[in-house]
C-alpha cells in the first residue's frame, strides 16, 4: 500500500539506494511510475505493506516501510532488491554498490569510489566539514537527522585524520 513518505512514522525501516549518476527528468518520471506500481503491490505473506519513497537529488531512491503495520519478510525484501536490480538494468545505472561515497561539492552531489574518497581525504580535497550521505541509516528518524551530515559526524570520519 503506497502512502506519502512524509506520513510514515519515524520508526519506519529505510533502504537507501544511491545511483552512480543523476537520473534525467524522463527517467525520473518513469522510475516514479515504476516505484508507485511496485509499492502498491508490495506484500509480505499476502499482507499489504505500508510503504512510501522519496527520490532526492535526482540520484537517491529512499524506500521506507512502516513495520508497525506489517513487517517485511525475507521474500518481500528479496522482491524489493529484485525491483532495484531491474531499475539498474533498465537505466544502466549502479544502485547496489555500497563501496561508493556520495558527497556535496557546493550545490552538486559527487560520487566516488571509497578508494578515491580516501585519497581525496589524504590530499585534503575533502574535509571533516564536507557534507556526506550516510546511507547506513536504518530508520526514518535517522534518515531525517543523520543522512546528510558533515563527514566528521558519520562513518566517513575514519578517513579524515
């Protein structure tokens, strides 16, 4: 059951998928339609799942699930991963690689491999105040408070000595 992301409780489970490039406007329209259809039909053991999503900066897909109503099962999580993999194939984009870092460079969102980000930190090209995206947040409250933060306040800080 598709609901407005903003109406979901802060305890809702979130999954964040970052793209290795920005989506075009036409891709965003198609992806939005596909997300609507997927979530409208997403179930766990035949029971509707109350879920919503956001697409941020034309490159992050954030799925949120109200587990107070019905919790995701292994099969329903597999279905969501399969859906994201289909998006990857359809749009020739990487959404599942967790070994990459997105961060802000002024108004733009940059995307680098973890190795390159580490090199940039050593070269002082990024700092403890660089805004990074902490895709390891697990619920909506953490997403709202701790997703877009200075590197010093996230797991990225280990690279900034």
